C-alpha cells in the first residue's frame, strides 16, 4: 500500500525543492511528488497522513559518525538499540566507527556488524573500518577486503594515527580503493592526560587542558598528506576556529577535503563544564571549546566550509561516567537531540536556512560517502524524515531509546521534533497521532 505524506513542506536540496505538497511512497521507493497549495486549501488524498507546512518532509537524515559499541561493549549500546535511537532522532542511515572489541579491522567483523544491522528494526547501519590492525600503528589492515565486504570508508577515529608514514600508506590505499579517509585530528603528545579544552575555564576548574593546537597541528599534517596522496580526506568533528580556517584554505587550494561538525560543538562551550558542576556528560573529544570557536563552526556550516553535521553519538554506562571528571571516558549520546539542536541553535536564530540545514543532515553526507540515499527524487529509495519545526519538547535522559543516558542536554527545552522516520518505505519511528 502507498504511504502518502500530504500537505507538508517538502525540502530536498538534491532537487532544489522547497514547496508544500504530497510525497507518495510505494514499494519502498519515492513514487511521486505532487506540489500544490498550502494545507487546508485542498483535500488530502484518501488514506494520506495529514501534515502542515510547519512539518518539513526531508530526505532521511544520515549520520556519518557514531559509535554503536557492538561487538564487545553491549552494556553501553547494541546495534539494535543504537539503530532504534537513531530512528527516533530522525536518522535513516548511520555509519558506525570501528573502536569496538574486537575492532572493525577484519572482514569477519564487518560481516558481523552488517548481519546484526540487517536484524535491527530502526535506521540502516553501515560500518566504517580501521586502517590499521587493532587500531594501532604497526600493521595496516586488509583495507581492500574491508571495503569489498561493505565498509563505507576507512578511519582512525578514537585512535588517531600519529605516524605520518603510516598515515600516508593508509591514505594511499584509500585513494586506490576510491573511499574517503575519515580523520580524527589530534596530536596525542599535546593532549595526554587532558580532559577538557585548555583555557581560562580549565585553569579555574583545575583540570588539565587539551589545547586547540593539538587538533590544528594534526589537521594541517593531514591536509598536507591528502595533498600528497590525492585521497579524499574527511575531517571528523571540527571544533576550533583555526581548524575551520584550515579546511577553508585546503578547499581553496584544491585539496579533496570535506568536514563535519557535531551539535555539541555549535551548542555548548567549555563553560558548560563549570556550569554543570563537572557533569561528565560534557566530557568529549575534541573537547567543548570557546565561544569564538562555536561561532566559527556556525559560520563554517553556513558558508559550506563544513559540509555536514554528524552526531559522534558515543554512549557510556552510568557506572563509567559516574567518576571524577578526569577519569571519565570521553563521549555523549547524540542521536535523539541532533536534529532538534540543529533547528534550535542554527535555523531558529537565522544562522542556517532550512534548506542548508537539511543539506547538512541528509544530501551532503550521502554525497560525501557515495550512499544510495539523501534524496527524494522519484524512483529513489524512500528514506524520509519529518520534523515538526514548531514542536517544543524537553530532553529527558530517561526517555531516550539509547541504552546509555550520558547527555548534557537533560532538562533543556528544544524546538523541533522528529515525528516520523521512514526507511525504504517502512515506518520505523512515529509520534504522529493515528499512526
């Protein structure tokens, strides 16, 4: 049976489309887009789901950076719970990082993740694979086998490769295989023992800092190696003002580079560590930065220097996080707040137009990783997200579908709620009445 979403504001950057109309879905594909007058001026088709122009109907959100913890750390998250949490946040496809136990560094583990993903009921899950065995520095992984088995890209996230020689070889293989290399940019010699941004706040709190230069030095090196090897370099979680400038410069000089930003890096500053009373949910890597950095990330998203928004969803158990700040693991959950934070912090204040926000969350990440999604063109896979842009709601960690609850946004009022998530024509999440 067809699924018809009627009377919503259809926003699709892949077609330059922003208009009220009906989206018709059948057999897991987009069948048609019927544009018309505003809701209430015409009759909805029989059996349609009635929406209004404050409901944005968009290509399904794509998260290119998350941690699902399976295999080996299922007490934090599983592929099933992570997939459900992602769907509740409006995500239809997520790319999971390889820092599992064992890591995603072999064809066997890639196959395991894909098998578990096929059993999940929420968002589609695609693994990213490690460029080195054991996510170390000594031996390269069998990258060709990993990509052939279904890994979408190669990455060093969580364990950034410090050796330039090793990284060069990994990049050369990625270039040969035609996949991006996803870089976590951090000079570990400058961040060892650090737990938050180095600056005035860390000095007042008495916590060891992680200087912005640690990210910027590694990024500059990675840009030079990308220029040398010709690889497509995708920069994970850009967080400093000068890092944004480095990405901008690299693009202007012809380096094949794309970049992502996370909602917490455009929504919070390092002052949140103090204001929250050392809440370890604010401990992330890269750390929350200064107001100047936050504003630079927003400008980078607005002008296209930063291509997309990713969550860096990083679940941890309460027992792991309920320790002294310096001993807690890095990371916060992000699936179920990312879309609302984008509209609350970027769209509502006027930093991004809705079209650009939708692009950052759907068509841009799909394009960067060459995924078969990110569009509502007739005939395309019917991955769809509907957000009620006027719906205000309060984040409640206990109501999150993620197995872990480590969010710094607990109790915060957000504007914009994902109300419907459709994966290949199948409704995987809905809070709409009558569904």
